[in-house]
C-alpha cells in the first residue's frame, strides 16, 4: 500500500489525501447530528477515493519511476486549479444556498491560503463547513511547506534564487540539478521531515488555545489558520473569540514561524546552522514589527492630545498591542485583526490607513514558509542594494563589505529580486485592469488584486472603509480572482518556468 501511494502521480496523491480528510467533517457533522452534511462529505470522500484509486491503477504503467522536478511543479499548478473543484463538491452539496462557482472560489481561496471572506456572516455556514474550510487551508499550507523545500529550492524559485546558501539538496551544477534529480525521493524526504513538525505545531497551538478557554472548534480553526497563514475563522476573527489577550499572545508567538524557515527547520546541506537572530529575514521582520507600530502609536498619541486622552495609559497599551499583533498578522499574510485594533482609533479619533496593511501584505513573510507576498528576503536584498548604491555616490571606488549576513545574499540576488518585484508589479497592474474593466471600482480592484496576489484575503475587509462584497460580483470577476490567487501562491517566476522550453529540455 505504501509503495502504491508513493508511485501515484502527485496530483492523485493530493486527491487521495483530500478524500481521506473529507471524512473528518463527516464525523464531526455526525456528532452534531447534522446527517445531511455528514452524508455529503462521506459520499464525496468515498467517490473521490474510489476515483483516485481507479485512475492510479490505470496510470500505474504510464508513469515512470522517476520524474523530473518540472513535472512536480506542473502537478502543483494542476493541484491549485483542478483540486478545488473536487473539494468544492461536498461544500456545495452541504450548503445548497450558493452556486458551484462560489464554492470553487471558496476552495481556491482556502487551498492557496488566501482566506477571502466570501460569507460576511459566519453563522451562515454550519460548523462542519467551517471545519472543512480550515482543513483545506491547512492542507494548502502543508503543500507549500513541502513544495518549497522539495521543488522550489532545487529549481531556484520561490525566493531561493536570491539566497547564496546551498539549501536542502541544492546543487551548484545546473544541469545536474535539473536533469538527474530524483524528484520523488526529494518530495518524500521533505514530507517526512516537515509534515510532523507542521502537524505538531498545529496540535500544540490547538491545545494551548483550549487551555486558555477557547472553544474546541474555534481553537482548531485558528490553530490551522495560523500555521497555514490562511486567516480563516469560524467566528469572524479575533473579536469573536473568548480568550482575549492570552489567546492573541499565543497566536502572536506562532505567527513568528511565518517570518523565517529558521524558526522550524535547519538549512539542510549547509555547513552550519545560523542562530535565529542572525537570519536576515527574521531580523528584518522584527524590525518592521517594531518600527511600524511605533509610528502608528505616535500618530495616535498626537491625535489623543487633541482630544485630551494622552494620559489614558491603559488605552495606550491596548492600542500598542493591537498594532503589534495586527502588523505581524498582515506581514505574515494571515490577516487576523486584533480585538484591540479599534482601540487606537477610539483612543485618538484617527483611523489607521489601510495602505499600511496593503504594504505589509505585499512585503510578505519568509522564504519556504506558508506566507505569501514578495518575501522578506527579496525586500532585504533590495534594501542592501539601495544602501550600497548610496555608499557609491559618496565613495565611488569603495569596496563592499562582507559578512555572514551579506554572504547569505547571492551576488546577483538584488537583480533577481528586482526582476521578481517588477513581475509582481506587472501582475498587480494586469489584475487591477481586468477587475476595473469588469465593473469593479479602481480602489476595490486594487485592494482585491493585492489581496489575491499576496494571499491575504482579509484585506478586502480590513483595508477599505466599506468591506468588498465578493459574492455579488460577476462570474468573470470570480474567475479572475481565482486565477490571481493561484498566480500569487505559485508566484510569477514559477509560472514562467512552466512555460520555458529550456526547463523542459532533456
């Protein structure tokens, strides 16, 4: 059985895992005596599992034992586009009050860990469907954890093209890396290393949230959402929780895993492991978490002076914590707002500009994490290049400094990071133009484009004064949003790599 599963095509492996996961909402719905939803998920799981096994048997001789990494990259693209249709079947059959396109968009949003809020009222969805949304988002995050190490790293994609370090199995010989690599063995090795860590961290956070008083379903949903940075919630976010500040502190600590892969794994293949605070991504992320809330607090402090509230230290502390938590949440592309996020506005009478949240989401989290966006390492490489250019304005003949941190960036890292940033900007422009051409206003179109390409769906509610109603949009808009989410999850460079004939040439 184990050998049969390992020899299955990657897309069918995902399909089989999804089929088995469908039984979890079925069991939960059966426990709640919601028999119609339980039947929907049970029958969908059986049908998907049966079809997966039959297709695998039919393709067992067609597929070779060894596949190149490019086939795995193509399988990931197929998984993010085709698998949501399978995942949407029990969702659509259980809800029955929405179209299949809406169910497909919801599953794409969950699987890409975007977390678009399609249903403003959480009470519209039964508890089993909230559990299913969290499970799909958690599965999508797990796929990216493994794919980043097993596929993107050896292909120099997903942010690894900026790093000079030889990560998990990277080779310096380009031809050897692409032509002779056993992709299946690499994928299995990465899965054996990372999935237990991913599942263990989720279990620990789930237990800790229940210990501080959170309800079981809410604790599990938020634990899965935090590890996958999907921002999915069954109670409408942190304001609907019962744990208050202790729960937010726990979630804040686990959100730090999205800033750098050094927080949960070593650089396999490296000569030595750096300490966490030597990692440029983690340090740059901590810098943003410190400086942005500080500026926001000063802004609100001056606003509080005008309304004679500057001596309300309790409100100041709550406002500071709300800013720190929310800034990290959007930097990690999770999108949870602190329950104290509105305290700063009530304290000073000033609203927080949504442009700050949009910028943080565009920066994104660390390489080889579940976070989206441009990635901290690319932004850091551009920052170093900017400093170097300013130094050369003063000392044109100067020699650049070296060190462990600077050696982490590849010699052409800044150039590659700039190329990716321009591709991201072009993608952002294209998606915004398509949405505005389909009748969405420019501001809402820009926010939706950033939300989908950075996989930070809650921006559609948090970065605008009036939340964007996505369900009432046209079918064409929903198709564009689905394509943008897949593009944001796999990144533009990976899509271009799939279209490049050089990558497929034997």
